[in-house]
């Protein structure tokens, strides 16, 4: 958006950085508004590690402002793929975090922190620069709207990469600081794909590799700090940039850091993290709620037949045939309201269930040939369903992993408690599936953000 000149302020005989709108006379209202917003944001800040502003003015109808000149170059120019000493990296990011916290206290969110926006004076004092994408307090969207993706992909927080500008907060800058720390420690940014789209998808879906996988010299405490700053969910990051700075200071002193206490829960968060695909399946929420009721009813009837010592196969066959056929009713009733065509993702999940059903039928055939009582087949079928749900959880993640574990455990309950096993399974499975369906139906399945 802007162009910066090395200039001399004649009245004070000093070198300065003069910034003007790149488009010149062709700049539109949006560009001019953002340019003025940047100048005002910098003017509100008085911090030793933020580039200072000298003057705001206009020449021949073109706005400009002059800034403190930083002859030491940018942090990006100092990065060559070689990891920095951990203590030096921690010291720099601690300094930047304290400066960004001051900006947050002044009601300013930077939104574009990256190595090229960290400049140095001749004595190597770091300065944060370029507030062109800053969001200031009182502006619901800043100079952007919902859906705009602004920033640099490798250093974006997931809420930025998803274009959710309303969710941008100080935690967004904390994520960027974590990305800078990650690159200082490993020599590479946490996310970097072959294309911009690839990088954005990595930001949304993947967790970064552990820094110590690239640099074994990194202390476990410093790695925990870095990974906490890079959490997908803003609520799991440091609550403020100052909290990040204080943890880095504790690491440098050799004290215990807060991040180590939360890193033990990281695996659980990873297992329960839902993928971005869950948004596609909102139409299935009510379907799964009905499926939960149908499964519970089928297993409850099965248990009643067992209690009444029904030995003939026909009543059980009628019960399960009716249950299986009725599963299609909510699909036609609720899913097709969103359109007659199924997405590629839905077809993949459907194929998994079809293969699961085929496996159950073939297993039943083998059972009949071997002359094994058919009720002994039920735990095996349930275990096969657990495997199918586990395969689906690879695509959807989150609570589907929990459902797969529940179903697998209940397969053993059916063996250990055959008299009440079907009823227990139907109740537990129904409650879990209903809860998942209710979550989706209410639109609470917001991919990597929940």
C-alpha cells in the first residue's frame, strides 16, 4: 500500500523515513483511509520499541508521514535459515511482546507482525513498524470486512486465515509473536506451503512440528512457550502479550514457566480438535439426533426380546431390518433440505459406512456357516462400527474420536453383561450421538476455532 523513502528533514538536519501512498494520485478512498489510520495508530503509541512518528502532513493533496529511520535493517534480512541461540531468540521476542502489549493497552492490534516488520536501530534496538493493517479500538472491522484475509500467511492466526475479522483480538498478535519465535528457534516459519492457499490450509488445519525436531538445543520450557503461543484456539494461547513476555522472562531466569503446565493437555486438545470439514456437515445435525433415537429404540427392543427369552430369529430380524430402514428417513427428511447433491466429503463418509455394513453382513454370513449363535455376533458388529467411526474421525476429528472410543468400549460391555448389554449400549451410544447431532444442529461446529 505504501512506499517509504530515505529522506532528510532539512529543518532539523536529520535522516528520516518518509512514507507515502504507493498509488499516488490514483489512491482510492479506502487506501487513503487506511494510510491515515496507520499514521494515527503510530501517533498514539509512545514506546521505545515501536517506530516513532515525527510528522503527519500533506503535500500537493497527497498525505505523508515521516518516521524514525531504522538503519539496522529488518529482522527478515537477518534470517538466513540458521536457528538463533535460544536465549537470544527469547530475549528478542520478549522485547517485542512487551511493545505489542503496550499497543494493545492503547487499543491497537497490529495484525501483521512478521520479521520484515521488525526493524533495528544502528545499536540493534528492535522496533516494530508498519501498522498499515492495524485495527484500533472502536472500529468493529477496522478498515476491513468479514471475509477479508489480511496479513502474511506464514504468520497469520487461524482466525485471520479464515477471514473472521470479527474474531481478531490481541491473541492474534500473540500467535504472530509465536510464529516469529518459532522461526528464530528453527530457522523456518511454522507454516509454509508451496502456494499461498497451501499455507493458509496449514494454518487452519495443522499444528506446527515441535521446534526441538529441528533444533534439539531448544529447552523443553521454551518449546512449550512457543507452542502455547501458536495454539489454534485463541483461548488456549497466552491471554495477553505481556503474559507471553513474562513467561519468556521466567525461562531466561531459569524459573518454571506457565506454558509447561498447559502443555500436558496438548495431546487431548489435538485429539478433540475438529477439522474445518465439520462446517460442511451442519445439515446432518438433526439426522444424527434421529439416528440416536432409532439406535436406542432398536437396542432397547432387542433387550426386551432377550428378557422375554425369545429364541426365534424372526423378531430380532424384523426389529433390526425396521431400524436400519428407518435410518434413511431422517436423511431424506433433513439432509436433502440443503440440496439433492452430496458433497465429496459426504460421499467419502458414506463409502466408509457402506463398507462397514458390507463387513457386518459378511461377518454374519461366516457366523451362520460356523453355526455360532447369532447374539454372539452383536459385540463383533459393534466393534466393526467403532472401527468405521474411527475412520470417519480421521476426516472429522473432534468428538467423533470420542464416539469411536465409546462404541469400542461398549462392545466389551456387551460381552461382559449380555443380559443388559444391548440396553446399556443403546443408551450410551444414543446419548453421545445425540449430543454430537445437537452440537451440529445448533451450528457450534466451528472447525479449528472451537
